[in-house]
C-alpha cells in the first residue's frame, strides 16, 4: 500500500483518479480548494478509511508523508482559468514549486498534469513531444498555456538539480462523467444544450478539430506513467488520436441524444487552436502498449447518461 497525494482531487479528472487509486488498495489524500471542483465528485469516497480530504490551496506550502504526488490542481476550462488569470499562473507556478518542494523533502515521486495547450496553435500535425509549440505569450489563454509550460520547466529543473523523480504527461481534451456542467467546455456544453433541446453553440465555422479522450483511458495512462522506470520523465502525450471537427461533434451529440436542437454559430474566441491531435507512439512504447480503448460514441453515451441524470 502506498500513500498518495492527489492535488485537485475533487475535480473532474482528480475524482476518477482518487477512486481508481483507492480501488487498487492505496491510501489517498485528496487536496483541493474547491475553486472548480466539488465535494459532490468525491462524496461516494468520503467514509472510506483510506481516503482523506484536505481543503488547501496549492499556492501555500503543504506537507505530508507521501510516496507519490499527482499534481492536478489547476482550473482547466478557458472560462475558469481566465476568471482570475493571475491566480491561474500562481497555481501553475507556485503550486508546482510547493509540490516539488514537498516531493524533495519526503523523497516522493511526482507527476505533473500538463496539457496539449503547451503546443499552442500547432504548426505540426499530429503533435509530437519534441515539438516546442506555437504559443502566444501575451494572449488571454497565456495564463494557462505559459503557466503549464513554466511548470514543465520547473519539473525538469528540480529533476536535474535535485534528482527528484518526476513524470510529465501532456493531456489532450478529456471528457466523461463529472465534467462540470457550467465550465464552457465543448463536450459538456453540447450535451447539456442537446438534452435541453437548446441551440448548439459552435464557435467559429466549426471546422477546428480536437481529439477527445474518455477519462478512463487517461487514468490508465496516468497510473502506468507513474510506474515507469525512474529514468523516464516524459513529457509524454496522453490522448486519443481520433480527430473530429466541432461540427462533427455537434451532429454526433444531436444524433445520440435524439435532440431537436439546431446548430448556431458564435464568434471564435481569441487564439483558439485550429487543430489538435496527439502522436501517441511514445506513450505506446513506454507505457506498456498503452492506447485508448474507448471510442467516441461509447464515451459520449456514458457522458450523456451522466448529464441526463443531473438534469
Ligand atoms: P477541474 O477544474 O475539474 O479540476 C481541477 C481541480 O483543481 C479542481 O477540483 C479545483 O478546485 C482544483 N484547484 C484549482 N486551483 C487550485 C488551487 N490553487 N489549490 C488547490 N486546488 C485547486 O479540471 P480537470 O479537467 O479535472 O483538470 C485536472 C488537471 O488536468 C488540470 O491540471 C488540467 O490543467 C489538466 N488537464 C485537463 C484536461 C482536460 O481536458 N480535462 C486537458 C489537459 C490538462
Ligand atoms: N467550442 C464550441 N462551442 C462551445 C464550446 C467550445 O464550438 O460551446 C469550441 C472551442 O472554441 C474550441 C473547441 O470547441 O475550438 C474545444 O473547446 P474546449 O474549451 O472544450 O477546449 P480547448 O479549446 O481548451 O481545447
């Protein structure tokens, strides 16, 4: 049994991770300030003797005797990370320093939830880990993109300077049950709009692409990454290479929900990436043949069921 700290554990991805780690017989500390996460996401885990909940902000130091740290604390949707951009950078940078400091003092292994956003609006397609990205350093997405890039730098420097065992994963768009209903991300927006027979809001002409990964596939990749040999730090892409336009996604969700919604078009937000698709050959090689197993249609059906119950 390991003692594992999950920062951002009450969020969408964090709650699935806590659940899986507990099911595997570990002691889990879930640390969260509830900015975008919620106790509802982890309510079913409260009462488990191996689960502890800590209300804490990662921008303040925290100590606990742990073997592993998964650093997920950070708002992830554009609406939420742009709400208080300075705080977003603090969470990425100071939060990472605090968690790396903790890893150093207790000799824990630490994994950083980085993002495909480090590639910005990519000139290379699909994106491979050796690509350095095309990021606007002064735009409205920069607090998140540059914050996450700086966090990767900190992880690598703590590793080189202090020999900390680190792991960096670059997560591509992930969806599934417990996504927040009101965080403006495309999958939750479209499903909720379709279930309510409201207009489906496509930003821009809908030809921009994303690759959507079901949350269970991500969790499997994260856990396998933590188990890799100490010399393998990443960064490694974790995503589903299936690539869809937002128009295709909207039509698929209308079909699966049997909705009467119509598609309408809104202006494209500033710096919205045109395309995104992971090259997952490194993950496949280093994470024991890992690859996504859940097709978009199957994952969407589970997510639609979740939102139907909520609504
Ligand atoms: P989320 O917003 O549901 O979860 C983030 C959690 O972090 C929330 O519970 C929030 O309350 C908590 N948090 C935020 N700031 C904090 C702080 N200062 N101190 C303590 N807790 C704090 O988002 P998510 O989709 O679950 O994302 C989790 C992680 O994965 C994030 O780091 C995100 O950048 C990364 N990621 C997610 C995606 C995706 O598609 N969902 C893609 C790439 C990267
Ligand atoms: N998007 C959209 N309608 C919405 C919400 C988002 O067309 O109601 C678009 C958004 O402009 C982007 C894509 O969907 O091109 C994915 O957006 P999301 O915020 O989910 O993720 P990210 O842009 O961070 O990849």
